[in-house]
């Protein structure tokens, strides 16, 4: 206890002797705490700032990726320029030079026929005979009526002559003479009518024999012996008996695209090729065209005549027509999956400057199946989109994935 009191008694005078040291120690401790607090605030602020910055950076990166993913990726192809063409190949339809159905002009029953399908007949050759009992009876009656009318005319003539002689001696009245003369004129008119009726029935009777109207090939026989033949004169439906076609020369019809129509002239030669005659060509010549472009197909209907003396070419067949044009027409070819069909016409989507879409209207030519000919609208250096979406619009940004080789080939 004594020792403790002594130490306390010593320390108090020391504290009283050095009060500045005590105050300095207290202020140093407060400053340290303040610095630590400020450092903590700075660290927290830095952490908050770094977190906000990283989040903003992540959001910006996400927005950029979203925008990039929203840009469609397309595959492009370059149009292939066709070789300078002096020849075009078009599908044609072969038709007989003359084609006619054969009907009966009189009513009856078929007695016999003399030409079947595939038969070559000459003009005026007998094709069939019709048994016409009703017409025969009508003709016999008409001839009898004509004889009666002629007899009445002869009697009326004698009577009129007698009355005229009696008139000279005033034996009859003028009225009786006029009646006799009028009766004579009426009888003469009746005779003329009876003759006309006989001539009509004779013509009908002559129609019982059916003849070929021109040299040709029988392509159909639609009747047989004993069949009832109705000419349609009594209100019934007429029935075609034969069909005949002139095949020594054929007409070939082709639809020439509008772009080539200025070069189509009569006298221009054409070559025809058929699948059933590989390696062979048949010569034809353009004789005429319709003179107007069809609104639906934008083509010019053209007729080509070709001689067929041996009958190798069959009417109704398909033929490829090779036309040698007097001047070349530059074209391009594209795959059909590059075409966009709009109400305003056909279009293709091209990539302008490698960045944006530019829709271009085109004029189509021939259809080659997997490819289509482009007659106008392209320069040849465009980047054309393959399988374009219908939603593509002008100025829309795109990204090019790859470029395919040029379409088509020289034609």
C-alpha cells in the first residue's frame, strides 16, 4: 500500500509537469482514426465506381452484341454474263398446215367407210357413204310434185291462150282473160318452186357420199357402219365423223420474248430439233407473226413453216426452235432462288458497298429451270443475295457471310 501510494504520488506531478505530451498523443490518435476513415471512404468509392463502370461496360457490350446479332447475315453471288448470243432456243408447237373436222350434211345411217386413222387420202377421195331412205323418199315425192306442177302449168297455158283468142271476138269478158293469165303465172311460179325443192333434195342426197376436202392424213374416225348420222338440221347435235389434217407442210408456233421481237422478220431461217431425232435438224422459215406483244406473257407469237414431205414430223408434237438473230443481245443468268416476286414485278436484293440492301427491278428472259435469264436491270458487278427474305427493305444493313461462285455459265 505504501509502494502504491508512492508511485501515484510520483506520477501525478509528472502529468502535471507535461500536459502538452498528453494532448499531442490524443490529437495523434484522432488524426489516425480520421485518415483511416477517409481511406475507407476512398476504397468504398473506388469499389462503387469500378462496379458501376464494369456494369456500364457490360451493358454497352451487350447492346453492341444485340445490335450486331440483329443485322441479318446473307450469302451473295455475282451474276454471270452470258456469252454474246447469235442464237436463241425456244419451245415450239407443231400444228398441221390445214386441219378440219368432217361432218355429215344429211341424215341417215352409215352404209360404209373407206378410210381409217393413219390413212393418207387425196382431195376428192371417197371417205364414207350414208344410207338416206328418208331423203330418197322426199326426193321422189318432190319429183312427182314437180311433174304435177308442170302439167298444171301446161293446162293453164293452153287456157290462157284460148281466152286471149276468144277475147278478140268479144266472146269472153276481160276479167276472165285476166284470171286465166294470172292462173298461168301462178302455175309457172309453182313449177319453179317445185324445181328448187327437187334441187335441194338432190343436193342432200349427193351428201350421202363424203369426200376428202384436201390431201391429208386421217387422224380420227368417230363412226362405224350402222351408226345413226345426224346432220343437226332437225335440231339434234351434229357428230364429227372424221378428222383430217394436211401434214405435208407444218406450222410451228413459238412465243418470242419481247426483247428479241425487233429481230423477227419474215424470211428469217430457223432450225428445228426434236428429242426423237437426236443430232438431226429440220429447216424452217418464219412466214409471219402476230404483230402485237401478248400482255400476259410479253411475247410475240411467231409462225414458222417447215416442209414435211415424208411425214416424219408429227403434228401436235413439241419442238425446239433455234433462231439465228442478226444481232447479239447481252444477258445475265442468276439462280432462281435469288428472285423476289413482288406485285410490281420481279426484283433481286443486292448488297450496296458491302453494307446495305438495294432492291433492283429486273426484266426476266428465258427460264432454264434452276436458273433464269435476266435481260435488263443488272450491270454484272452486283452482289446478289441468295434466298433473300421477303422482309428486306432498301437501306437495311446486312453482313456478308460468304460469296458463292458466279451463277450459270456461258450460253
